[in-house]
């Protein structure tokens, strides 16, 4: 032993260092103990990091009493380095074990080897003692403060964990401050990024996932400093008391590499020992095995090259081993369900190898039953000690249940957003610069909110929102938007979804038409707006201007560099005549298309290789976007198909590129089925959009379309579009980016051609008797957007061209052109601010008196006939099966020929023929007649007088200019006629349901009656109606038409159906078979899910946040943490 003077001199140096770096308290504030520390350093193919670990160990301010090196069959230079360290005296004993030895077994063998060596007496501690705890005793004036027996410790290190010089001293000082602590862990920081936190204690979620509580790449600013209790600490730098190690039996051999630290500390907690993290002790950890920087051979795994599988298997084993009693089967079930969900998520992220590893990990874990029994025995043994703690108390240290859900949602968000996995995500606590020297300085960073508020896109959107709200000030308030082409939206998103999924639609006389596909994205938008369908319509129309401006501005990102040019393009596009026309006319189809067109154009440009190489993911993403746009405005699919054909002939020459274009056009057809098949059967629907078919401009010319004016309400003057067209023409002559400008012109000419065709085209759809004119709004938007793009590409280059050229006529001409270009958005903005006039208004969706609507919701479900006087003195009617019409009703209305007989009955009713039309109308379920007067009303109206004079019609009330009559004959949706002809003596039949928009169904017993009676159902005939009487299927017949003037019986009436009833009591069941519709919906859902999966970005491999800045190489060594490869330095002991 050294002399006392030498010991005191050494102590003074150590004490000064401790005071300066580790604590502010005086050393005599707590009792100091004598410590004997054995360091076990385990290595396995760690030649790349081991020099830095040895160097750091040699620089430790307080030296361990023993350093045991254990190498597990390394095949690189690790053994050479370990032997060299042993030769220099840095390592006292070197143990070499087989390559498949686990970490816990290696530690145990190293401790055993130390004991054998001490028992043999051939080697003893070095003189003078190398550990400073011996010298600390000299500072204690009162020997009573010193505990009698020295405390034996085991300090664990990996070959990729380099401790700071003061790490061991900090751990022992923390132990001396609180003698109840038995296991201490270090603060783990990054290897290359020394300030990055890796771990400050660890816990585990109930799914088995390791939870550190740190943000990704969180910098160490002291926010987690302190000594606190945790569930577990990492084995990298773990300090465990020797008696605790012996009592717990060391690490579990069933966990040879991963989760052994959590298992050991969990068992220690059960046994009543304390586990803390002392953040003054810092260890830099490389986590080589976790990040696949070396092969895992511990435990002879089947897949040593897949550490994620091994880690997951260990996690499942850990959670099963620490479950007890009745909890065990539930834990296993939860882990199985979690495994399946994660595997499915990985498959969705296009990571089949990781999905296979996820399932394989569970299979590996549950197969090893012997290991599970052994681990459970260890856990049970720890819980039977005299100071043991209940499992429920220990489980309070597990991660909160919401942590795992939050991490899962963040992962899904990153996946869907395609966020680059190598981006830096700063901690919420990270408010200071990255430079450590500036941590104590003032934080002059602009707040994230201020940076966001100063962005041009934010200012642009805020300005356009203000303009839009001022322009639509008359449309704000309570009620629903309606008028023009817009029918009031239903109550919620569920109603939109029900309208789409329903096989039978309670519209008019009933219809089995396939619902339009645009109901799906509109329902999704409504769901995002707290389930309000009317809010979805409000957003589409009232915020169309700012949304169109934002999408166009973002779509030009990376395409146009000059910011003011992008702003001009966004404002001009957002105020095109098609935009104001869509708002004033209530055209939600055009509105949705205008918002999505810029993104679709950008995606299509990437698809053909403009700006970035095309990918298959781009194909399906573009197809999905095109399907959404085409669902609102099918004519844009026609434009896309035409442009794809042109591109495949002129631009895309390779076979793969043409296949991509073909798939991009065809996949939306599959996505929109069966709606797309209906369009194929009825091509007129290709030119129409949601809602009513008016209003349009009957005098619209090709010149109007060429100057971007689609006609109808809300269109701006012709001269506002002149500057945009002129700028597009000038763009063709400006040198530089002629190829993209030419491409924009091709797209624009396609839109112009479609718009000109729509201006002269008249189409006839089955549900509307008269030909209708399509509105070319979306075509002019495509034409105008292409011209704006061409002009913006020229603006992006124009300043540089003018700067390098001499002053000529070009500069004044460019100035005049810029003035013309400014007039378009400024003039449109002024018109918007003045006010958007048109038929769109805000009011109530109720069109019937309250008592009529209430009766229609009853079990008899009668209908109402609403008559309207048109301006050309014609009479129009609507047959309402529900109290109020809803968005999408016209799109699923039955063909006109179904209601031909009703047309005749209404004509006879209005003409006052006085025949059996009242009884026939009642047989169609019509109980109420409502007359809304357009030009003429009140007393003296000839039509009012005619209806008042009809037999079997009783006038009820007049409300707000509307007159209401009730038909006297029985008028239920289903009724029993007492004779072979419909007439007096009919009895109503109660429906099985009373929801007006739910498909009619009957399940009742009809009492006995006279022969020849019939059951009449006022629903249009269709082969999918299923009738049964007393369990026997019967086939209904169509109704009998109106008698001709000569008394000859008319033809068939397909708007009603009937069957003969037996004389005795009969059980009648009538339903509509929606099996085929459900099959189509399941097929469509499968296609949508498949395309969404293919469109999602692939799950990127897990990125090592502490990645090396130098290329990976097994021969390269990193002796000093955070610095590039200086020569190894070993301090002689």
C-alpha cells in the first residue's frame, strides 16, 4: 500500500476535480463508503469502436479495482486489441468465450473468472489501489461515518460504449448520496453526435416496445438531469451491487442479447431493490447491434442478420415472462393481436421483410416453452423475497398506455406524408441553438408561429380568405346553401355514405341506379368537419377562392423561382371566371375539380418524367387523384385520356412509360366502379356534374370559351381574360423554357376543345325529359390554368432576359403586358369584393309544411306531389318520397319512362278532367299536393280553382304563398285493394320502418278478405324486389296504366307493382335485394385499398440518428468518441 501522505496528495487532486465537475455539495454532507468495483467489458466484433472504449476507460478519473475483458469469439481485430490492452495492464484478466455466448453469460463468466483468480492467489489487486474510493476515506474526520464493510460493485461496459472520464465517479457518488440504491444507470449520449440523448433510463410499453421518453434526436440541455427512479437502465454503463447480482442470479440466459437489461431491473424491482439513473454519469453508446452494424451471434439465433426480429422476439418473451396468474393468456393474446396489426401495417408500408420478421418473432418467442418456464421461475423467485414488491406496484413504472398510441400515430403520419426519415425532429424542449457554446446565450430564434405567419403562402391564403368572405357576405349565417345547381346537403356525413351504399333510393317513384362516386370524397370531407355535410358544401363553395389559390401556389413550388410570379399565378387562378361561376351557381363538382387540378397537373408532369423520374407509386397516386377529380367532373377523365394518348405518341417513347400512362387512365375507371360502368352505359353523364343541370348561358359562343368565360351566373367580363390569353401567346415566343410552355399549351388546347364542344353540345339523360347543356366551367379552368402556367414560366425567366438585353421595344411591351396581366386578378378580386350574385342563397332545406313532413315520416310513408308554375307557363312537378330533397337525389333518379303514367295523371289533375286520376295518384302513395306559385298565386289562380274543384281533393292550408291539398282516397306506400281494380275500399299497410330514406320493406300479416284483392306497392318495378306470401316466393306485376279517352285500358305502369292475395290471412314479406350492390361495394373497397397501399410511400429503413459521417468499414476504427480516428491512446495504470 502507498503511504498516507501519497494518498492524501492524490485525494486533493481528485476532490478538486469532483467539486468542479460533479456536485456543489460538500463531501461531508453524506456518509462515504469504501467501494470495490469490478468492471466487465464484453466485446464481440467491435474493433471499430473498441479503441475509443479502451481509451476512455484509461482516462477514467477513478479507476476500477478490476477490469475483466470478455471476448465472445470475435473474428475481426477485437481480440488483438483486447490482448494489447491486457499486455499494457489496462485489462487485468481476459476471458475468451465461444461466438454464440450471450451478453449475460459473458458477464457471469467474467465474474467467475475473477473469483477463480482471487481464490487461486496468483494475482491480487495492484498497488497502490487504483480506485479513488479508497482515498476518499481519508477525508472523513469521524470514522463513525464510514460503513464497516466495503461495497462491491460490478460495472458493465460494451465494446461500443465509451464512458466519460468522470462516469464511474458520478455513479458511486450518487450511490453514496443514497445508500438505498442498488442499481444505477448512466445517461447515454450519441457516439458521433455527442450532445444527442440516447437514453436516460428506460421503461417498456405493454406491447413490449422499449420506451425511452425522448424525442428523436433530442439534444441534451440538462432537461432530464437528476437522479430518479426508473424501471430499468441500460447495461451500457450499468453499475450493480455485487450482492444484488448474486441474489438475482445475473441476467436471464433466455435473453442473450436484447431486453436483458429490462428483465434484470424488473426482477430487481420485484425483489425490492431500487433502480435509478444518475445523469451526471455520461456514457457514449453506439448501439451497434441495434442498428445492424454487426451480426448478432449471441444465443445462436436462426436469423443473426435481423436484429429487429431478435429484439421483437425478446420483447414478447419479456412480457410473457413477467405476466402472472390469470393475466398470462390475456397478455399473450394482446401480443398476438399487436403482432398481427403491426405486420399488416408493415405490409401497408410495403415492408414485407419486416412484416415477416414481426410474425416470425412472435413464433420464435412462443415456441421456446422451456426458456419461458425458466424465466418465469426467475421472476417468481424475485417476487418471493422478504422485501419483495407487488407486481402491480412495479407496473406503475411501465409506459403510459397513451404513449404507444401517440408513437403509432406519428409513424402513420410520417408514412402517409412521405416524410424523409433522416430529417431532424427537434425536441419540444430544444429552444436553443445546436452549438453547445451558445446554450447559455439568449435565444434569438424566430418562433415557429412567427415564421409560419410570415410565409408568403400564409399571407396569400389569409388575404384570399378575407376577400372570399367579403364577397360571400350575403351567404353567411344560419341555414343551408341552396339554389342554382345545388340541392341542400343532408344532415351529416353518415347520410351521404348511406346514400352511396344504398341499393334502392327513395327518390321519385324509386330507383336502383348506382349512386355517384363523388359522394365518397364529399362524405370524407364532411367527416373531417365533425360529420357535417352542409359544412363540407360551405367549405367547397365559400372557401373555393383561397383553396384554389393555395393549391396552385404550392403546385408551382420548385417550378417557378420568382415568388411574385407564383403569387400572381395563384391569385389569377383563384379568380378565374370558372371559380366565381362555380360559387354563384352552386356547382360543387367544378369547385372540387378546380381545387385539385393544380396538384393533378403537377403529379401528371412528374408521371411523364418532367422534373423527376416517374415511379410506380406516382402512377397509383396520380390515378387516385384523377379518380377523385373525375368523380366530380367526369369530363376531366376524358381530357386526361386524350392527353395521355398525345403524350404517349409525342413525349413518352419507352414501353414502361406508356404502360404507366395507360394504367393512370384505366385505374380510375376501376376505382369508380360501378359508377363508371353507369357512365359507359349512359355517356351523357360524362358531360354533367353533381346537382341540377342549370343554369347555363344559351348564347355562349366559342369566343367566350376562348376568353375563359364559361357563361351563366357569376361570369366575369370578357376583357378580363384577354391579358391571360395574350400572355400565353407571348410565352410561346420567349426563348428558354419552350418545352414546358408547349406542354402547357397542349393541355390548355385540350381544355379549350372540350369547352367549345360543351358550348354547343346538348345531351339527354334518362332522368330528364329535355336536352340539357353542359356547363364548360371546368374546361375553361383547365384552359385558363394552362395559360397561367405558361405565362408564369415566362415571368420566371423574364427579369433575367430583360436585364441582359439592351433597351428596345421589348421592355415597354413587357411592361404593358404586365399591366394587362395585373388587370385580370385585380378586376376579378374587385368583382368578388363587390359581391357574388346568383341563385345561390342560404335558407331552410324544408320545402313542405311541418305537418306534411311529419306525416311522411310515419309508418305509412305517403308521398307529396309538389307542383311549380314555370315562366313559360308550363307546369313542372316533383314527386317527393322524403320530406325534403337532398344532395345527390337527381344523380340517382330513375329513368323518365318509369313515371310516364304519373306525368299523365298530373296533366289530368291540372286540367280538371275529373276522371279517376285522384284515385290513381293515391295508389302511387301520393297523399299531399303542394302548389308553389312562380308568377301567379293567391285566390283567382286558375290552377288553384281547378284543384279546389276536384272530387276527392281537400284543401288544407296556404303557407308562404304555397297551397296544400290532401287526397281523400287511401294513399299509403303499400295498400291492399279490395277488388281487382284500384279504388275505394283500399286499406293501408304499415311499413316495417319509418325512416323516409330507408328502402321500403314490409313484414306483416294481412287479415282474411274477399277474393280478387291485391297488395299494391308504390315502388318502381325492379327484378330485385323479393316478395313472399306465407313463405312462398311470388313475382309481382307492374301496375295498369291510365285508361285512354276512348275507354280502352292503358298499358303497364312500371312505377307501381302488385300481387294477388289469398282469401285467408297471409304473412307478407317484401324486401329489396341489395346483394349485387354490396358485392360491387366490396370490390370497389378492395380496389381502393389496393391503390392507396400502392400509392403510399414505402416504409423507409430505420435510420440511425447517430450515423457515422465516414463510410462503414470493418477495418476503420474510431478510437475517440465524436472525433475522426486519432491513434489509440492507452494510459499506463
